[in-house]
């Protein structure tokens, strides 16, 4: 008998320690926990706010809202706009425009290139956008509505519009327990969806996991990337994210207006010319590079680091070759580095149906 109750005790202990699979209860409403993939060599710490746990219902709602052009509070085909209009899955969630910039509903061009949605759930510091300054993904979603170069509307109009579309109130009930639609709930659902966008199956990942070998040129590129010779790893070398997630000045200019860089947020002169170091995942799918899109090809980017560096007192000390104008790679080294950058393209990620427009979402307008 003692043995049985001991076993029962163990059984109950195991049962109650399996928290991960337990339903998540939000205001007495039962939802299903969403399981993120847990690729090894990825950070274990996730950037998920305590008041917005990931649920299957929330992610589903977020996916519909993300792709619904009526989210900007308009019903006419020529003035609707969704997140997808600037963040396109086939491009790794950046814009397909040749400038790399977004064009808002009023035709105003965004001051900066569109940033990709990739592995944002691992962003350790609460800093979003090129200059930082936005603390959470939920904050980013909320600001999209009011920006003139994005949705150019108000939260009230957006909430009213979504509320008037019959599919949504029941989906809010599933996700949050009641049919009430608020801007906070809209932002939470979309942020949940964006947090599911994890890329971990590029050829580079398969190589890291010893599943495939790279070509000799790609291997040579990898060795350059990871060594002082090409000097990329200091800032982009972290294998899961391909960014150290810091703000850096990578020696492009000598004069700084300080109006759109990290300085514009912190007011610290040490931050002149610093921008967020972007992830290089799916980088080959971009049309324009850097916050201002000044480089139009990866070849131009490599030329910049190789012999285009501009010195100033604000250049990051990790730009070790700035005094020499760059790392001075040979043509064949540049070709090898380019071949390696191409291994970051994740075909599974850009074709994953879970990240695409829900097939039954009908807005009555083309995408
Ligand atoms: C008109 C184009 C446009 C639309 C529409 C748009 N975005 Fe963006 N997005 C951008 C641009 C441009 C940036 C870079 C902003 C900057 O720092 O200047 C950006 C940045 C972001 C970032 C920051 C990524 C990072 O790494 O810090 C997130 C997240 C994001 N957008 C999510 C969304 C979501 C969600 C929607 C829909 C609610 C949306 N965007 C709609 C153009 C757009
Ligand atoms: C000192 C840190 C640092 C080093 C070293 C560095 N980078 Fe960067 N990289 C950055 C920053 C910061 C940006 C964004 C700058 C901006 O937007 O103005 C960037 C941007 C890029 C971009 C553009 C990505 C995009 O989405 O627009 C590419 C590609 C790139 N780097 C590749 C490399 C390669 C290849 C190397 C090695 C040859 C390298 N970087 C070395 C910090 C660095």
C-alpha cells in the first residue's frame, strides 16, 4: 500500500510538473498553448511578455489580422493595406520594392528599409526598429497604425473596422475569452503570430547540424566570415540569429545628422551613426541593404566592408580595418564570401504555409 501511494505521489508530481502542455487560462477562458520549435544552438530565453502568452488561438487570430488589408480601417481595395504589403514572406518578410522601403497607404515612402521578421522571439534586448526605441513587438504593432508612411489611421477606426467584420468577434473570443476588440488585443495577437516566425532550416543551419556539407567555395566563405580576415563574425557571427543584436556604426559615413540613428533615441553622442545590426538570415532575398538602402546588391555590401570603409570618431572599434579602408579581400575571396551569404536563405521558412495568408481570408480585393 505504501508503495502504491508512493507511486501515485510520483505520478501526480510528474503530472503537475508538465506545465508546458497545460491549457493556458486567460480570464477563466481556456486556450491551447502554442509550441514553438526549439532548435538546438538557439537561445533558450524567449522574448514573450508575461501578459501575452503564446496560444494556438491567439496566433491564428494574429495571422488573419496580419494579412487583412482592412486592418488599416479602410474597405476600398485601393486604400487597404496589411502588414504583408511591406513584409512579404517570399522575401523573408521585407519589401519587394527595389528601394527596399515601404510605401504607406497615402503613397508616402518610409524613411528606412523594411526590417525582416525573423527570429524576433529571441531578441534579447527590448529594442525594435533600426534606431531601437520600441520596447516590445506589441509596441511596434500599435505604432504602425498612426505612422503617415504606414497605415495613417487611428486605433479607434481600426478597432471599429475589425469589429464590423463578422469573422473577428468569435476569433477574439477564442483567443482572449470575450468578443471585445481593443487595440491591445489586436497588437497582442499579431505579436504572437510574428513570434512564430522562426528560421532554422537554411543550408547554413543544416551545415551547423552536420546534416549536409557546404560546397568548397561556401566553406571558404564561412572561414572568411568567421575569421579576422573578413571580420564579419564580431557583429553577425551568432549562428542562430546572425546578428549580435547590438547597435553599431559600421563605417559608412563621416558626418552624422543624428536624426534617425541610435543617437536620436538616446541623445548620447557615442551613438552617432549607429543602427541595429540586422540578422543576415535570408539576406540574399533583399533588394537594398542598410537602414537607408544605399547598397543595391550583396556585392556592393562586400565591397563596402572590403575597401569602402569611411573613418570617423564614431566608428565601432570592432571595424578593425577602418584605418586601411577595409579588409582588402581579393576578388575570389569576395566570391567565396558571397557564396556563403547565400547559404542563409531558408526555403522552408519563406514557403511555410503556417506563415502565409490564410486561404479562407477573403477581403474582396487582390492582395
Ligand atoms: C508601409 C510599410 C509597412 C507596413 C504596412 C508595416 N511595416 Fe513593419 N516596418 C516597416 C519599416 C520601414 C520598418 C523599419 C522601421 C524603422 O526602423 O525605420 C518596419 C519595422 C518593423 C518591425 C521591427 C523589426 C525589428 O527587427 O526591429 C516589426 C516587428 C514590424 N515592422 C512589424 C509590422 C507589423 C506587425 C505590421 C502590420 C501591423 C507592419 N510592420 C506593417 C514597414 C512597414
Ligand atoms: C562592427 C559591426 C559590424 C561588422 C564587423 C560587420 N557588420 Fe554588417 N552590419 C552592421 C550594422 C550595424 C549594419 C546595419 C547598418 C545600417 O543599417 O546602416 C550591418 C549591415 C549589414 C548588411 C545589410 C543587411 C540588411 O538587411 O540591410 C549586410 C549584408 C552585412 N552587414 C554583412 C556583413 C558582412 C558580410 C560583414 C563582414 C565582411 C559584416 N557585415 C561586418 C554591423 C557590422
